[in-house]
């Protein structure tokens, strides 16, 4: 993918080369930049070739979607395990007996909903999750969409001067905002929450491509520069990465699944469906230390 910039902002010149055709699944791209809806697969019963192609579809599209899947909690966990060890959320509630199966739930009495605001999941962890697999079982008649943004594209669209400026910088990510967030589930605050310093621009370990890796949810400041400069740069980057050019928007149905790569994607959940209920589970796959 190549993007270029002129005085009026980022423009798309050329989109990603398509890989080889898929043989065991079909992939319908939501936009040329990000998102692919996958058909022709039942996630309860996946062949090795389908598994390889799903992995490739994730790499090529950054986030993939499946409709009309009927997984038990165990099958959801098993699907996640095929991509690696599972991550346990440092704060959020989980299903009884399944600490790796995070509860996603908002109804008319909820003080908040999961995932509002742009973020990459649990980027406060020293080794943040590689991917998140969200299975929505109950959704409102309208609303509750999730937006996804391609952080390779956001990085590529920066000016060369900005890319040079950001090179080698790290930023502090913290999970302190988890404090009090799950009190309505009866979850008591921990003494401390994870924090970590990560490169502002990370290299994806599979594709070798660079992606912006600061987000409004977890990043507090850029290290080694004055705090007001950090605030200015971060605010610029947040505004830049929220450009709709880099995004797709997924409309959920019951029994849909989204699987996103946290290393190159940020997402934003809409809570526009009050007083309706939206619920499901998330399985999260462990990742590596960003570099
Ligand atoms: Fe999230």
C-alpha cells in the first residue's frame, strides 16, 4: 500500500497488492484499506488450509469478520488457541471458570460500555495482545458498530519529516484508567495496573511493516521530550489516525465475529444503542514485546 500526502492531507495513490487467490475461503473487502468479511467457513470445524488462509486474510486485511457462527465458549477459546496462548485481561470480568473469556456487556443500566474511544487492546501490557476475537451473541436492533483503523496506512501517510521525528521515540502506556471501571461487576481495584514503554512506531513481526502505536486509550506521554511537546505531538497523531480514509466500520449481527490484529489496528466501539443490550465474549491472543 502506498499513500502520499499533499497540502490537503493524505491521499490514496495505490492500494495493497492482492495476494494469491484464496482456495478454501472467500474474502470480501470492506474497503481497499482495511477489513475483510470471510465466508465459506464454519469456525467449529476448520481445515489446516482454511486456518492458513484465515491467517493470511488477517495479515492482508488487518481485521476480518465472520457471520453466522455458532460456537460454544469452549470452541471460541479453541479457535483463539490456534493462534497462540491466550491472554487474561488485567481488569475486566471473565466468564466463571474461564479467565481467558472476557465478558462484553452493556445494557440500559451500564455506567459505561467496553471499548469506547480509539485504542489498541491492553497496550499497557509489556507484551500486549497480538489479536482479539470478539463474538457478539446479542446485539441491538441498530447501533453498536465497531470502527477499525489501519495503523500502517496512518504511518505511511505521515510526512517524511514527521516519520524522522518519531523514529526511536518511545511512549508510556498505562492501565490506570481501569481503576474503578468495573466496579459495577463487583470487581475491586488492584493495587496497581500494568504499564510499559513502547516504540511510537512499531514494526509488525509478521509483515515487517511499520505501524503507529500510540493510542488515546492507553498512551500517556512520549518519553524524553517536554510534556507540552508530547501532548502536542500525540494530539496531532490522534487526529491524523482518526482520518476516515484509514477506517472501516463493522455492523454487527447476532453471532458475528471480528478478529483484529492489535499490532496494526486501532478500534472504537460505539455506544449509541441505549437502552438496548449488547453482549458477547472476547478471546484475546498473547503477543510479543513491540519493537
Ligand atoms: Fe478494545
